[in-house]
C-alpha cells in the first residue's frame, strides 16, 4: 500500500513535467503557414516568369541593366515593371549585385535597403568598372556581359536567360557562385491597394494588415565545386547544413532566419533562433570555398537542396560537387554579395571587408564570466565573489540579470536588494574584476519612469499599424520599444549610459542586451507584429532581423561615449545580424542542461564564427535544468575553449557555482578555468587576428585543413587558432573516444605532451581530468602559467612559450599584446611578435610596422619558461643573444599547477623580454 | 580587514613604475631567501643545501629557493613568490593572526596580509594594519569566549537532563513492552474463548434452526407449499448476511482508492486527469479554467484566474494550448510565465502552490500516512516475529488491526499522541495484575462446556475482549511512538534531546518560519503553510540540521532547508534565507553547540593572539 501511494504521484508528475518542458512549436509559423514561403517553395523553373537582361551599360563604375519579362505578353499579363540591376566589383574578389524596382516609375513606396551594415571603408575598395566585354557563352544564342573582378576571376551577367555568376578563369572559366541558374528568380512588386484587395494575413490570434500586399523575393544560388555549405546562423543544428529538400532527402522545413525568442529550443532543428546572418559559405575538396551574402533584414527561408535536385522535376542531370540553394525573403530588395574565396579564410576576409571586422574585445571579457538569473542582492554578490577567492578560482566578471532593477525598469536598481551599487562595484573592481548589468529594449510603460516619459514625448517608440506607440508585453508588463533604426534615437539611447544618466554605474560596469529580437510575449510568434511601423514608414517586416543589431549597436556606441572614446565597450547581445561582430559578443541563448545541448553548442558557435561573429559562446552548464556534476564539468572543460566563456543558469535551477559539487569536481572545474587563463595570451592574439582578418578564433577543422575531406562535416572537434585541436566529450561516463587528427604533421597531447600521428583517427582513453586537446606540430603558443584572482592581475606576469616542433624540427607562432582596454592599439600602441624556431634556434621578430615607434605599448614582461615538445637532442644549456647569457635546459613539468604532470624539455628562466628582438640557441 | 585599492589605480602606478625600473627589474624576487616560509617550516628549508619538494616530485638547490621560477609543482621552492600556482605564502601579521595565502596573491597589486608583506615588488605600497585589525579581532574573540563560557554550562545541564530523561524513556519502554506481551497473551486467550463461544453459539443456532426446521417440517407435512416458502426465507437471511460482509469489504476498498487518488493528486497538482476526483480543488480549478475562457474581455485578473491560467500552462497540452481567447495582457503573462514559472508576483504564485498542497495534506496524507507508518514499524518490529505465532495467526492479526484502525477512525486518539491515560498513566504494575485476575476469574466462572451457553457469560467475555484489545492497541501505539522517538539521533552526547517535540520560530517580514527538529520545517504566511522540508538528519558533524522533501516548487525542486547551528545562549532562529530557489538556509543559535573543546580552542587562540602582540608594531 505504502509503495503504491508513492509511485503513483511520481508517475503522474513525470508525465506532467515532460509536457511543461517543451518547445511551443505550434506558436511559430511553418513555411507552409507563411504564404511567401509556401509560394516560393512550390515554384519550378517552368512556373516562373523568365527574365532577360536588357539595356546593359556602365554607369558610375557599375554595370547597369534592366530585367524584363522574356515575352512582352507576360509582362503586361503580370502587370509588372522592369527591374533595375546594378553590378559592382570590389577589391579582393567581392561582387555586389542589387536588384530593385525602378524608382523613376513611382512605385507605391520605396523598398527597404538595410542601412548601417556595410561599412563605409568597403565603398573605398570599389573598382570603377571602365568597360564591359560581350561574350557568347557555350550553348547560348545571345551574348553575356563580362567584367573583370580580380586576377583569375570574372563576373558575368548572362542576358538570356538572366543569370549572374562569378567564374574562375584559371579553371576553364567554371562557375564559382551563381544566381538564378535554375531560373527560380521571382520579385513581387509593390502594388497600390485596389477595391476589394484584402492582403491581410492571420496567424493564430494575430492579424497582419499587409497594406502593400505580397512583396517577397526569391531566387536560387548555386555553389559550384562545393561538397557542403555552412553558415546562415542561428540554428541549433549541424555545422555542415543538411539538405532540407531533394532526392533521397526527408523533406524538412527550410532553414529559417527570423529572430525569435524561443522557449526551450530543441537541439536539432532548422528552426530560426535569436539571430540571423544571411551569409553562406561553401567548401569542397575540388574548388575550396566561396560565399554568398544577401543583405536583407526581412524574414528569410533558405532551402539547401540535396545532391541531384533539379529545379523542374527533381531528377539528377547535373554534375556532382555543387550545392544548390533556394533563398526566399518576405520583403526588401536584392542586395547580394558574391565572394570568390578560394580558401575559407579568404571568404571570411571578403565577407568582413563588407560587414566589418570583429571588434577588439576588452581583455577581461575574454576571461571567465560568472552569471546567474539572479545574483540576488549585494550580500549574494559579495558572497559569490569571496567564494571564488576562497577556492582560488579566477573569474573576471560577475553578472546581474533583470531582478537587480526596480520593477524591470532598466538603468534603475532595486534599492532594497542593491542599496549601494557603486560601492558594490568598487569592491569587485578592487580585485580587478568587472560587473555587467542587463539592459533590455522593452521600456516599461510607467509614467513615473523618466525614460518612458521622454521617449513618449519625443515620439521615439516604434508605432503600431495605426500609428500609435506600439504597446507590447514583456518582463515589466506593458512595454514599448524604441525605434533603433533611427540614428538620432540610437544616439539618444547611447547617452543614457553616461555615469550621470545611469545612476549607480561605475567605469567597471558593462552591459548585457537580452530580449532584443525583440521578444514580445504577446506578439505574433513572441515578437513584434510585422505591420508595426518604424521611421520613414518602414514596416517592421522589412527590418525585423536587424532590430536587435541596431539596439546592440546603440548600446555599444553608448559605452564608447561613456568612456570618452578611450574605453572599449563590452556588450553581450542575444539577437544578431550581419555586422554584429563590430559591436560585441553573442551567446546562443536559452539552452538546456543536457548532453545534446553541450554537443550542439560546438556547431552553433562555429557557425557564428563563420558568419564573422567570432566572440561567441553558449551558456556553460545549460540555462534550463540542473546538470549532473559530470555534465557540468564536461561543459566547463569544453566551454573554457569557447571564445566567450560564461556560466549561466535559470532562476529555477539549483545553485551551481564551481565549488558546490564536492572537492573533486571543484578541482576539475578549477583546472578547466585555469587552462583558459593560461591560454589568455593565445586567445588575445587570436582575437587580434580576427580583428584584422575576420578569421574566427574558434574554427572548423576544414578551415585549417581545407583539402582534408574527413574534416568537412566534423563538428565534434574544432580548432582554436591554427594550433589547438579540441574534441568535446558529449556522453556520460565516456571511457573512450575517437579523434581524427588532420594534416601530415603530428600532434602533441596538450595535457601530457605525448605525440600522435596526423592524418589518422585515434582511439583514446578518456580521463575525467580533461577533454582531449592537441597541439599541432609546427606551431608555437604563449601561455601565462600563474593564476591570479582575475586577468587584471596577470598583466605583468611572465610568459611560457610552448613550442611544438614538426618533422623538420621547426615551428612558428605569434603573440599580440596591448593594454587590453583602450583604443590606443589603433595608433600602434601594441606589441606583435613572431617566434620562429628553426635550426635549433628560437628567434623573436617584430611584426609591428616601424611607424609604431613612439606609440608602442610599454611592457616589461619576460618569458620565464620555454617548453620544447618533440625536440631531438638532450641538451643541457641554451645561449641567449644578444645578452650572451647561458641558461639551463632541463626536464620540468608541462603544467606546473598539475600534480604528476609529465616532464618535458624546458628552457629555464631565459627571462628575455617580449618587447625585444633576441635569439635563443640550444647548445 | 584588508585594505583594498582600485584596480585601475594599480595599473596606473604599475605603468609608471615600469619606466623607472627598466631595463631589468627583478623586484619580484624577494631579498630574503627564506621569505614567505611559515616558522614551523624554517627547519625544513635550512637543514640542507639541496631541498626536496614536499610532494616528493623532485628537489632543488638553495639558489633555486624563491628565485621566481617554479621547480616543484606543489610550490615548495617558491614560498615567497607567485611562481608556483600551487604554493602558499605565509604572512606573520604580527599583532594579528598569521595567515597562509595562495601564492597567486603575492605581488598581484592587492594587499592581502595586514602586515603588507605579500606586496613587495614596489607596484603598490601596503600599510601595516595588523594592530588595529588585531585589536578588533581580539575584542570580538573575547565576546565570543564569554558566550561560550556561559553556553558550555547550559549545555552541560541540558545533557544531564537529557540523560535522565532518556533513561526514563528507556525504562518506560521496557516496562511497556513487558506489559504489552502479557496483555497480548490475555487478549489472545480471550479471543480463543470468544471464538469458542462463538463456535458454540453457531452450533446452538444451527441446532435450533434444525430443530425448528424439523418442527416445521413436521407441522407442514400437511401444507407443503408453505414449508418451501420458509426454506426460501432462511436462505435469504443467509445471503443477506454474506452481502453485508461483502459490502463492508468493498467499503474498505473504496476508502483506499480514495486515498490513492488523493495522493496522486498531491504529486500532479495540476494534472487535468484528476478530473472527476472527489477533491474540491480540482473542481475549483476546472471551473476556474472554464471561467477564464468565458471571461475573454475581463482584463482585471483576480487571483483565482491567475491561478487557472497558470494551470493552462501547467497542463502543457501542447497541441491544444489555446491562446486565441486571451487578451493581450493575458497572452503576455502566459508566455512570460514559461520562463518565470509564475504569474504576476512570484510570492503569490508560491503561496498558491503551498496552499494547494497544504489542503491536500489535510485531506489525505496526514491522517492516513501517519497511521501507515505506525503499522509499518509495528510489522517491522522483530519482537512480533519471535512470538512464534504461525502465519494464519499473523494474517488474522493483520485483519484485526484493520478493524481496529477503522473502528478508531472517529476517535481522536490516533490524531495525535495516543491517549493512554487509562492504561499507562496509572504507572502502577497492579493494573495488569488486576486484569489478569479478573480474566482468570472470568474464565473460571464461565463454563464453556455448558450447553446451551450462558448468555451473560458470553457477553462478559466479549466485552472484556473488546476492552482489552483496545487497550492493547493503545499500548502498542505508545510502544511504537516511544520506539520511534528513541530511534532518533540526539547527538553524540544527547545534547539535542530537548529539541524533540519542540519548534523554533522566526518572523521575517510577512513569513513565519517554523523549524521543528525531528519533524519538519515550514513557512507560514497567514493561513497558508508551505512545508520547507521533512526532518532528514544532522550533517556536518552535528552543526547542521537537514530537512528535505518539502513541498514541490513550481517548475523547480522539492523545497529543502538546512539549519546551521552555532553556539548561543538561547535556542533562537536568527536568520532565514533562500540562497537558491526553494533551498532555504536558517541560522539557529543554541547552547547545544557550545562545546567545551571549542571554548578551549578559542581561549588558546586568544592567548596566542595576546602573546603575539609586538612591542613595535610598525615593522614591515
């Protein structure tokens, strides 16, 4: 009896609980429920209106053409006007194609071009086209127009049928990326609403007036010589994008790009999450990489078509090694960029030349962040802070979620819980640490709230379709949303971060922008209605995916202003768009404490990096739910390698600060965090690399090993820079794992120093101490092996160089240092060294341009230890030049803080300064 | 405490200093080679020129001691620098307490030791604050010692009292057990006699029936139809008897089923499938939900409605979740509540939960469960097993118990502590002897072989049996409750004995927290009570009382509470906190924690502090 009465409720409870924790799928539209997507997806080349390009000329350095229906009859039938096409060419292999309605024909409204995403410098790289060559392609009757792009590449506008592509001259003029090769191009032109036209659309209880009728655009894009396509974040899915349609493919939803706040998203779905970057890369063994970017902020749906797909009937007639895709957007214009590659890093460089380089982060923000919804009050903050010290675990930033405010009015403090915020921040700052508070875009509609009053008076809110301030529901209850599309409003918002305006803020306080999709709890699909209005009559549908981006931009620029232009901003955002990399960090939102979510965090963060957003990470531990200690430890071990490394948890979860799971687990977590702190110099150098080249800190293996097919769909392992390969452990109580080590050179186990052959899959025993990490032979990385309370105290600490020698006993690596917080590096106040080991000699070279001279970053740090992995000789001494000092070479622990760390060949105390040129010769 | 400086200030100073100590600034190596070593360790370092790493991993020369390079992973060779992450740095802190720091604190720009010795590379200047800090610490310590001195006495008294009370309990238990077995025997005898009587009565009845039948048969030989009717009637009577038995049985079953439903409802508070159960809340909530749908336009949400819309989420019926009818605010709140697990104010949501659970408790588990626990322990009680009664006997007893319990149901006896006034309170062994005598007399008086049975005798046996078996069950329940009590862990010196059957209360804002050791901890707000946990155990060498498996939090864990105890002169809850959602922590000051060893330790500490007071406290 007793048993029965207890198990029954338990069963009941489990059933009921599983239901509570689930993604509300029905609340979001499917492609089938989205008219433009449904139409576009069912279109075939024979049901599309064929277009031809006419009136091709050169004007203002651009190639200009008109797109008209092939038969006049169809044009009149469809009641359509010619479209205007403009093609321009930029340095380094970028081609831009815009297609819009002809403004001289007075369309009902001008369509939305997304402003402030393409950086101004990009314009200066434009190549002014002087002439166009006419050429008839094989099998064509009519000519095509050809312009020069760069050495080896042409851009081609095929007139009939209309097609745009970039071709590789060195490879028999084969296509690289092409648009409309399948003739699926469709452009719904704006119409004036006539009698009886009802274009309204309803979804669940919401109605969208759609005053301009259908205005969608869709077309096919083909990546030639490609095996896989990647990119278009943000989705919780594999790195190499699985086909959504095509022969032998189980048809799924297209990849959706529509910024949404999704409660408990699932770990494998093409469903759209918080951000959208409509940029796709391809990669293939044959040809390398190419890329395509469509600058458009409306809802987008993208099909990746399975091998052998055909636009007409799905039968394979086409050669392999190509990936076809279908791009569909609800509104806007065609503003498309073709990137020729040919390496993956080239594509990143080309893409970031358009949308901007990733910002150089504050050094502290590349260290470990401790967050929770919510650190409750000042006492709690002080307690958590002191516990880190008690357990000798470094951390740099403590975060405050929404509960710190007075009634969810941002820029305010709950004065019972946080009566002395400045003092609290000062105490944290005294240990070189920082704090972050949350500032969300929903403004509480409360007349006693000055921000709301002012925004109302100035008319700064987004309007509903009837022109009143849009009133939605979010954390504070009834809320309105600032119109961040307007530069004036952004500037006004930025001023709110000044120390005078944000009472209780200090220079050690930085900002977190959450809910900026925007999340509207009672809106359609938990966001703003599409017919809401922004300045200039822009409909929300046209700007939706960029709303969070503009908000992030405004906050970030506000922090720059706050610091008089001398302090780098740090702003974490959840929503993102193309260009977000210029404004701050991104995290993958509300994940769950499950192994599958740990697993999917890797492709998610990798994909963000491929879209230029290098500074990103997932919540360590998982936001929802309570991780088992083993999962938490594994998450720390992996998360320590995310570019953005933060632990976070929902307020219903149990506390999970690192010391709460017993001595052994505390030790393991401490060690994982220590590894990150040791690698901070290496990470910072990689952030600088991203800042100058667009190449992300965390990279797919194929970015470093582009010709190794075995790596193309691997998203369990990743590279940090060009040196470290990290393989996560994604299962409970794993005893063994397989790791593929690419490249001809060997790899050194980063824990033991043991050597492993390249181009091989290794079966490895898994230890609880760490996940498998390998250092690539032929590279040099810098570490700092002393652990302080926070990165701030490590500034003057000496370096350790780890040299992993390759088969010819050589290696190379770099080190970048600056003050970690100001913009002085832009004036040359930095140190950039290259270390080269060759012929038994290590040389330090200056990579900074000579003009840096007087703006140098003054630093006195030395190298205390040089570790040589794979060195052949058993030498006892080394000679430092030019000081002509002899130093000891001995066997010493690979990691000084770890018990029983294997001994490796070590140059003891060379104490050479990182700023100097020197050589060290092994005797 | 320590003096802290602004991080930014440190950077400015250190940047300035960099220019001063170019090109080679080796100030991170201390002048004294034995710097940072604890006094008790000095011998270890000074005894030879080659020193072993304490962890046995290697050795190093005197020249390598404090040379700012880590040779021993455990930090043996770098007690005075930050070179070894695993090392410890000793600050003497003359005038205050010496401390050992992680070596990561050495020369990190933050003054950690009150004597400032951890910062010597010239990047910051730390003043010596040990004297002031030491004085404060000593004063505090003195106060603490004073408390302990009084507390130790109180604790001793408590322990004395506990010991004699425990002895009393044990003696009583022993006595009760003896009485129990004696009484059991008597009851058994009575029962046998009663059965004997009943058998006789049955025989008598059958005999009479037969006689009557025969008589009737004789009478009705003339009228056959009539006699047949009488037979029919007799059979009917029989069946009716059977029926009523069955009915009783069924009624029992129904009762259990009800309690099952109640319990399952307890777990799945908002499960829609409890529909049709007899419990009021369900009806109420269903009504509430319906009301919600009906009241589309009503914007002013009352608490009831809040609750019901929460229920809509709770049911989590994905496909059928109907948001169409909601107002804008309602929809917003509903979606928001997915993240927060609440609607509107968090507190009200929780109180709601608590209230529901509480009501349930009243309805079902409280009475039933406790009874069961009693039985379980009785059945588990080994003494029963050794009584040598065979299985059928056991079965019989089981049934009998059921009977007893149901007959006791309306009685208040079982609600709280069983009332044994008539059995135990006399505390006089003669009551049992009296009974024995009475029964013996009764047995003598009654002639069991007399036929027909003497009806008065039979009634007397029956009455005696009923009375005594009820006494026995009371006695048994007292034995079991006393056994239960004595099973508890009252601490190594029984210092927590007085906590039994006591509750400590603390009012914090609108809540009253109630900690009842060995029972439960709860939070009360007005008329609603939330159980924060049931008694679990002592933890952390009797410094913490743990209560677990309290009421479930919405979307969260079962509530739990840890009560940390510290020495104080009164039993008093001084602080209650909820550091993690639904995990409560309270502070209880109590003399039970004022241990003599600890007092000695504190006194020793004070002595050493006093002895360390330097004449010249300005040395650096």
